[in-house]
C-alpha cells in the first residue's frame, strides 16, 4: 500500500521527477475527487498524487470536493498527506517566493462541506484540532533542507479565506491583528477533514504575492503566476529531500 499522498495546488499540477505507474478514478461516498489518483514513484519512494484543482486546473478553491479528495486518498492506503498551498504574505518576512511550513490555522471560510460527521451518523464526534498540522511531518519538512541553502520558515498561522476573490486591505489588516502570517483559500477544510480521518497532514505553503493592501498597487495575476512558478521549483527541491524521510 502507498502511505504517502501529495496534494498539489495552484502551480503544481504535476511533480517533475514523478514516474507514473498507473492512475485510478476513485469513487467515494462524497462524490468525485478533483482528479484521478496518480500512483507512482518520486525520490525513490512510492507516492500517490492528486491535483486539488483538477487536471487541467478548473476547480476554484470553494468548489473543491475536499471530502472526496481525502476520502479517496485514505481509501487507497494513504496515512500521511503533504499538501501544497499557494498563499499571500501578510506579515514581515513572508515575502513572495518564501516557503513556509505553517503550524496554526484560523478558518474564515464559510459554507464549505467541512466535516465527515454531519449528524447522520450514530455518534456526535468532536476531533481535537489544537495543533492542526502533524508535528512529526512538519519537522521533517523543515529539517530536510537544513544546510541546503533553501530558506524554509518554520511555523506561521495560515488564515483560510473563502475566495475566489482576493481579500480587501481591511480584511488583511484584521487577519494580521488576529495573528495570521499568510492567507490562502485551500487550507481549510482540508486540514480538519484530514484530522477527522486520522490522516497525518502537513502543508508546504508557497508565498505567491504580498497580501491585499501590503503594496501600493493591485495584486497582479501575472506576478502571482511568476512567483508561483519560481516557488514551485523550491517546493520540488524540498520534496526531493523530504519525501524519502517521510
Ligand atoms: N489571498 C488568498 N489566497 C491566495 C493569495 C492571497 O493573497 N495568494 C495566493 N493565494
């Protein structure tokens, strides 16, 4: 069974160096996953890859079927998930191009299917979510590139917004007061659904832009795409080092 799943986000629809063995269209009690599951090898290790926004990219963050994606991974033997998330940088040091391994989340999303325990089961379940990311996986991601010249920030609070629009400057100011360091649209409910399924889960966040109001100019999609392309090269390097250790 393949233990390790990688969920690719914006800018990472496929992994360079991934050797595809076979693909499977998973069916789940929660509907269709975003993409087929791609089983293969990467950095000498068997992994399964799923493209969060579909292949090609067509599913916006608020329409991703997070429940089907995580269910499909677990049903196929996955117990550890590394999620790749594009984010905006809010606080100092979170400049575009930076790689962050977040350790906390504040959830600002609304009306997404966010639980497997919807009240139609025999028992009411409340999972502990004090530490939303798996500390063991986080440590591996942070330590894998020590001495490799790759600047990975250990920790940070991920503010998850509903999207698909970007935030207002005032919303970002509020999020900064709340303690958010980065902002993205896909971190939740993915992380809490992973916890509900007892999957070990960590995120590699790639800062694509300064968040709204941080610069005196509009956020440009062209700039986001360019920064993401550069950031994903770093993610690839990080994964090459970390995957054999995960
Ligand atoms: N806000 C929300 N999500 C994002 C951003 C942002 O500025 N950049 C990349 N994903």
